[in-house]
């Protein structure tokens, strides 16, 4: 291909070479190349630009070749033998007009073979040299990269080699160091499975019929992550008739997890980003009329991030959510159970034997081959009766403490989970976890918020004005929180954005009593400060007074008054006076040390409410007369009237 492209006269001097005319002892002559030669970095670019120049001139009559040619290979797929013959004849004539001649058809390239009889793509295992020595990191990389998989069909198998290679980097091994015993054992098992690659066959065509004959085409992308890797896989779904729905594997991609340990939701978010990129790439490259795209993830946290506002999250989450939202609309994203997610194979890895027989990997979940109307009907039949709210079943007024109330709800949710899940997924024999208790608390908080702020009838004018100053928003769990002005304060997240609660309610009363007892029956200010570390109660001071006023008569005096317990007999002695003063000095130092702690707990949290800038004011317009005051002039100086112009 390179020798078909000529060099300009002024460029031939840079391609000179020396040659002996009559053998090794002959005179040395200087020659110049008149064609593009091999081994130059610019040679592939020059050759492709010349080919594209000839193709662009005749793009109107045969433009598909421009998109299907890659370097010196032409890859194209036809629906019939007659169409393939016509394409081969016309493309040969087109390229021959520019001096490029198509050679014979190839049945295999770079480890992927085409079986014309079965019309399938098969994989050839790489030829490995027999070695009696112990394997090294260099050998592992050389062998792993010799498996050519352009479409990603072998991703569940190749991801295992990636994980082993990453573990060697984590151990700090050099290129020629012998593999550790545990890694070498896994590596030898992986190499033995290379001989089984010929058992895997992929259909060359997506469907037995032409995609143009389908009445509807859809792309479905799946993303999943594990502790070691994350992956994405894309399928093409075609509906020809209500009884003929086909799903075909398109492509897949995997990446190992970063060396820095990340939480599972963040890894799932990275898998979702990989899925979004892959779906958009496939949709762009496929010359088909794809009517709908869907992206699936088994992480509800990641889906909550994607469907939320990116500005609310930390930079790691926000940056990836912004890119996902720029690539895909939020309506594309749906939830899928882990057992139905085919990307789970690519994130965890599997053997060649399991991969070759996995219908979930090659054809997607079984329900994907069913019409969407039937899937919806099945889902409706499963939900026989709508779930009742907790407030309609349990009366919080019957409980003396908030802890007892949330524990009852947590046990009820545990019971419901165990009755709807298989035996292996049930949670039995263990106490309530912190996540279960937190979710039970969120249920009651949401219920109280819905009761207080859920309708226009429950919001009066004064309450609406207070809510406007608090800038409320919904978090990923559906809890209404205060936006306020503490977003950049060095406080806990729940303190910066406390949950919003009304002034009256049984849940509010239980929360106030719960915070009052750990504060050693402190007064209104301290109890309110403790509450505002997690909750913001409208008219909180009056709400706390309303709950605590019945306990004041038990003391009969100010809560801050303490009796003088010093011994009256020792008051006159110097030693007792020194001890008394030392105790007072220690107490003063303790108060000084606790000042900033109380500043954050009791004062800073009161700054969430916005006092001004709640309304839009009209700006001066052309022709208005405004009063201009100069703050640098003395007082009682006459101001200036100016007309805007």
C-alpha cells in the first residue's frame, strides 16, 4: 500500500540511501526513494490520506467504503451473497482507480477467525513457547496481551489476567522477578484455559434477519462493579414481530479498580460512566435507526446520584455524574437486580467453560427477550396490594421513646425482607444493624415531613416564609433538608444540612425528649443546640419550651444554679481557700476550652436561615430618576438626583 503513494520532488532528498552496485566491494552509489517507504512514522498517515482523497471524490456513488476501510483492510458486512459480490466488484474498481488493488478475502486476522460455513467468529489461542523456567511479570504481560479481543466477548476471561497483573504492581515486583506462588498458580490455570478458546463462537450477524427488517431497535447497556474491577456490556435488541424478539451481544469493556480503595457505590458509579460512554459510542458507530436506549445498574445509590443534582455531591461523584448526565438523559437509567446483570460476569471474571455456555452473557437477561408490555404486566401481577404507610399501622404516640419506636419499625422491615427473599438472602440470627436503624429513622422523618409539608393546605403564609429562608432540598433518601448557608462550614454533613421538621408532632416531641435526657436535663438553649446538630425544627425554641416546661417544677430554681459545697469549717484556712481557688481556676479553664466547641454547637448552627435576599427587586431602568449618595462626603450633605440614561 505504501509503495503505491509517490513522493513529491522536493521531499525525495530526505529519503536518500546508500547502495553498492557490484556487491560488497563495489562502489557506493546514492539513491533516492520516489515512493513512501516503510518504517516512517508518517507513512500510515500519508497512505490513508491519499486513499481518503480518492474515496471522497466518488463518495456520492459509493460512500460506504470511506467508513469501512481501516489502514489497508476493508471490513464490511452484507445481507446476501449477491450484495457481497456486487460490493466486492464495485469497491475493487473504485480503489483500483487510485492505484490501490484489493487482494483476496481473509478468513482470519489477529486471533479472530471467521467460519464461512457456520457464519461465526471464533478465537484462536496464541502460540506459547514452552518454558521450563518460572514465570515472570514480563511473561504474564506478553501472554495476556497476545489474546486479541476487539469486541470484548472474552472480557470475563481477560479481566482475570488484568487483576493478576495489577496485584503484581501493588507488590512492587520488577519485570523479571518470579511470580509469587499464589499468583503463579492462578496464572498457570489461566494459561491452560487458553487452549479452550476455540470452543467460543460468536455469530457474525446480529440477527438471522437484516436489522432493517425489524420494526424496533433498542440498545441496552449494563454496568457493574466489584472490589477488583468494573465493566460494561451493550446489547442490541430487535423486535421483528410480537413473537420474534432477538437480543445480540455488541461489545463489552472492563477496567480494574483503582489502586486507591474506593467504596462500592463509587465503583458502581464508575461502571455507570463506562456504560454511558459505551452506549453512546455504539449508537454513534452503528448505522442503524436505534429508537431507544436503556442503561441498567444494580446500585440504587449510583442511580440516586445520577438522577440528582451534581452540584450537591463531592467532586469525585459530581464530576462523573455531570459526564453521565451530559452523555445520557436520566430517563435512560433503570434498576436491575444483581442476579440478572450480565456485567457481573465481566466485573468478577469467570472461566472459559462457563463463559462459552453463559446465555446471560451472549444474549442478555431472559426478560430482555420478552415484549415490554408483557414485562409490565408481570410486574403489575406481582404487586397485589400497595404497601401501607407506617403511620397507618403504628401510632408513635403509644411509645415513650424514639429509640423504641424506630426499633419496632426496623424489626417490621426485617420481617418483611425475610418473607419476600429466598432463604439464602434472609437476615436471621443477628441483631439490628446501624443501616436498618438509620433507615427506620428516615421513614419516620419522611412521614412527619409529608404530614406537615406535603400539601398546600398544611402550609400557611408564615410557614412558607420560613421555608423560603431555609432553602430546603430533598436528599438521595427523600428526606427534606435545610440548604441554608453552612455548605462550606467545617461541620458534619447532617449538621450543615439538618433534616427539616415542623413545630408540632408526636415525632418532634419524642426527638426533643431523646436529646433532653443525654444533656442531663439541660435548659432550652442547650437542648435546642443538641437538636440542631441533626434536625432543624421550625420555631425550635418555642417547640422545646413546650415539651420541657412540665419538668421545670421538679427543680424549683434556675437550672444553672449550683450550691456551694465547700466545708464551712475550713473556709477560714489558707489551705482550703487555695484548694477552692484552684478548683475555680480549673473550672474557668474548662469553660475557656469549651468555648469554640459550644460556638459551633450552639451558635453557628443557628445561621442556616437566610435573613435577606429572598425576593427579586426591580433594577433601575432607562429614564428612571435615582438618588445618588456619596459615602465619602460629610453627613447632611445634599444628595444628587440623577436620571438614568
